């Protein structure tokens, strides 16, 4: 293959719910492919069917079903606590051989909250206040699957409720239902989207023309430093030269302020720029935040897997065409 | 109501009329009410930009719209004029989701002859040829022992809501009169929200007879052809196009017509709202801002945007969702309060080829509710005459409408029956012609008024 390239990923920051990394030595098309797959084609679990046995809450069935659907469902393989890739563990329900549904293609959740029953066991000060039904009340029939109540501990500490609130119950109200979660992709419905944010931006390339800069006075250099709202420039204390600040690449937002400031300093408009900030064509700064259904790391790995599967499929079909 | 002064006051007038059609929260007791037709929004927002009027009417507590992040740009061509492109993921997550409650009812009354309507349980399946599996029996699946449908039941097209029976003959007295079934049926797959029992009072008291029925719930999804409107004297028609772009391809929402409408208020709302988002508060934009009050101005919004590291003009860099390249222009974007109007194509679309006809004129019925035809009116007829399309006129006005074969006597010129002129006492010169039934009706009505129209026939 001519001009084959080997894209690299360099992780800048990683946490269970978010990841920032630099993708390099590839094109915009690859970066965008990765982004699109993460948003639309990484399979996750989400509640897809709801059977109501009793619903005397203030919200109607569809309303609650919609809310249930949007709860991120986490699959943690045995012995781990992380939100893993459910691709191997489940079969898409349309491809499953079972008649209606089976444990291979679905997970059942039971929810049964009766205000009057729960009310007696609540602490004195809370008694008779509306009771919030949350994602904690969803009991799965599969130990590896559970709703993702919170993204991280910080979110949990700040929350008012135990989990993701579904509906509030008052006296005499009862909600009993069975919810069936299935594997799907967010091309079909956004509830299967594993990411809250998946964006990239071009890596900024900051080039300082030292030769041209030598014609500037210290005041003018300081003016350039101050002109940039992103603070990507600073003056070297020893040499007095302009240099990019540490981590400037992450700060730069390609503002035009710097351009206007230096244009004003030039003797002739066609003079060389003192500082140039341009889009790199082969380096991308990604930022991915999970919805809670999967760990950010697994979303990235899963998206690469999806891409690989698709390319293999394409290759196989092309081979068939050749024959 | 509208935020910020608009250059054209008519836009304020338009919005004053349109705000009433917005789907939102009707009243705090909306789910206890038994309205004939009620539209409610599932997740209404309080507007990002409020005004003094909205404060006075407590709009924040009963809002009627949602804040949408819009990007003012051309994208894909499906957003020409007032159309917008929505992000499909937003719709999935509940943007513009609304609920329609419809009342279906019938009266249960007492008649002069002492009989009374009654509601009763579904008939025994043995009445039907196929028993329990009979389609005609399946229609009664929603009906309870009291003859009314159960709450939470799914109603398909033709499902019985109330199984009512009334006396077959209301004139006869003193006999045992057989009862006939008069059911209330429902079109379309809906769900019963509430049932309404028959109240006992009113049988002998004046006033409307007691009623039985149910309230039916429909939850349509926002799709193409829903009418949206932005409030600040904005474009009156925001018909969002028939496309919802998938999330991974959407920049965000829409293109709007600013220049021709001169709705500066909307631009200001967007800017002020965007500043509000980043400052974490609702912006305040009464039209004639109090000089010493808290009204946000363009200038204060710009300062707020700069404070939060944004461009003060409200423009941002956008990337194409399709190929991932940055767009060539900076895009003006921010939150705007959108109202969903209760005009939905699904409720309005209509077409017919053949269908019911009116009894008197034999012309096609009028109106969607009666599966009526679409009128080719005088002006349309004039166009065809001017164009000289005489055969098309013939087809539209007669053959496709109320063509009628009649016998005309050529000697007396009167309409006759079946090749025999009763006036001339002969069948010799009777001819067969085709004419609109309405025309024949007119002649007969004139005759009834002592005006005698005669037809003079010529060979064509």
C-alpha cells in the first residue's frame, strides 16, 4: 500500500467517565470517522420495551417509558466495576434466534414502588413527602447489568436523589413495571448513545518568526502577548524573545485578535507574520465524555472495533465483487 | 411578551395571536380537566430570556415552549425560507414532545316513551360466527362490564369505547322495544387516559343529558411538518423541514429569515440568551428596558460573552458533521425560545380519489372530516377557461363530480323520464344527455317555483 500511515493515539488525560487524547498522523476524515462512530455506532444497552402492571403515578405510561429509555445502562463484565463493551455479551435482538426475547438478547428490569409500603420505613422528617422513584429501584435479572446512577463520586455527592429520578409518587400511588433492555446503536435512537460529548479540534501549530520579531520593540512584543485572549504567548525573561506558553496547544482557540494586533504593527501589509497559529492537518485533540453507560476508554476501543469490523466487511464484499 | 424591541411592530401583533396557539402548559390542573382537545408539552422550559410581561403572568411556572440552540446558517438546502433542520438526537431525547388528550363521548338520555339509553358489557362471543376469534368481537376488547372502556387500554382503529344501546323505536309507547347497538368507535391507535362514568343526576333535571365517554391520549413524536415559532416577533412560520438529521451529522438547528422580517428582537434574544447561559441566569429583555433596571442590553451581553471567553458577536466556529472539516464562516448561534404550534400536518393532511357524495347534489362531500373532495373553485375554473383546456373543465366539473344522464324532449325542451315525454305524450323526439346533477336539480327547483326552463338541443 503506497503512503501507508500509522495513526497514533497519545492519551492526555484519562478517567472512567472522560478521556482526552491526541490522534496524530492521519486525516480529518479518520478523525471524523472516529467521532461519528463514537456518537452513533458503539453498541450499548438501553431500555427498549416497558410492560406496565400498575401505574397510578402522575405521569402517564409513555412519559415514564421515555424517561426509562434514557437511563444509561451499564454492563460490567464479571469481576470488574467498569462499564464495559457489551458487544460480545449480547446479541442484537433482531439477529437473535429466540422467538420473543431471551437472556442472550435482553435484560429484564423489575421496578415495584408502592408509596404506602415504603412510607412506613422512611425517616420521620421525610414521611408523607413525595417519594422519588429513581434508577436505584430498577432491579436487573442479570448481575452484570445495572443502571448507571452517577458518572462519578463528585456527581453523586452533589445529587439530591439516590440515582436518576424517574417519577415522584404521592400517597396511594403505585408504580410496578417490567422494563426490557436491549442492545442497540444510537443511529436508531439517541438513548443508545454512549457519549455525552465526543468532539475533536485541530491541533494548533504555533510558529514564531524570530527574524521578523527582532524588529519589534519590547513594548510591541508585550502588546502581542496581551493581545491574545487565550494567553498562548509569553516573553522569555532571559532572551526577551516571544515563545509559546506551556500547554499553549490546549489553550489556543484560533482567535483573530493576534492577527489584527500584528497587522497593525507591520510596516507594510505584505510583511511576514510575527506569529502564526494554523490548523494542523494531521493532529487532532479529542475530548470524549461518557454518558455513564460505558467507560470512556471502552468507548474508544469499541469505536475502533466497529470501524475495523466495517472495513473488514467492506473488504469481503469487494472480494466478492471481484469474483 | 416579545423580548426586545422589534423594528416592525406587526411582528409583535403576529406573535400576540400566535402565542395562544403554542403547545405548553395549559393550566396547573390540566390533567384533572376534561377538555375536548388538549395539547400539552412533555418537557416545557422556562424561557432563557424573559420580559416583564412574562413575569407578571407567571410564564415561568406554566411555560409554553422550549429553548433551542440554533445556528443561523444554510445547511443541506432542506432549510430554505422558514424550514429548520432538527437534530434527531434532540427529538429522541424529548425536544418538542407533546401529548394530545381528546375527549370522546356520547349522551345517555331518557326518551319521551320512557325508554332510556344504556351502556352494557361486551356481547357474548357466541353471538359471532367465529366466537372469541371473531374480528367483530375483538372490537369490544377495551370494554368493561359497565360498557365503558378501561383506563390504559390500547384503542385500534374501530375499537369500541362505549357500548351503548338505545331503543330501536323511540315513538312507540308501552311495548317491550328491542334495543339497538350504538357504539362509539375510535380511529387510530390511541390509549385511554381516563374514563368518564355516567352521572345519575340530570336524567330528570333540565340541562344537557349525562354523558359517558373517555379521554384518549395520543403521544405523537415531533416529525416533519410540525409548525414551530420563535416568540420575539420572530418569523411567523417556522415549518421545520421533513428532515431530521442524525446527531452525528448535525451542526445544530436551523436557518432563519432575518433580513426580510427585520426582527432585530430575535437577534438580541439570541445574544442576550447566550450570555445568560454562560452567566448561569435567565436574561431579562423587556422591550423598553428600564434605564436603571436589570434589563440586559446588547452591550451588556457582549461584555458577558467576552468575560466567558466567547466572541462578542455571538458567532462560533462550527465543524461540518458530515466530513469533519471546519465550516468556512463563523456561525451565529445561541438559544432561542421556540414554541410548538398546535398545527400538525398529521392532523391536516388529506386527499381522496373516490369517496362519499352529498345526498342532495350528488357532489363530493366537503371537508377532511367527511373524507371530502378538494374543490376546483371559480378562480381555478377561470384559469382553465383562459388556457382553453375545455376537456379538463368537463372532467373536473362534471365527470369527476356529479355527472348525470337525463332524457330531454326535443320538442318541448323539458326533462323527462326514460325515453317518453309525458308532456308531448310521445317517445319520438326524446334524447339522452349528460349534465351535472346540480344542473338538473336547479331546473327542478325552478319548476317548483313556477319558472319553466326549457332545453334547446343541438347536434354537437
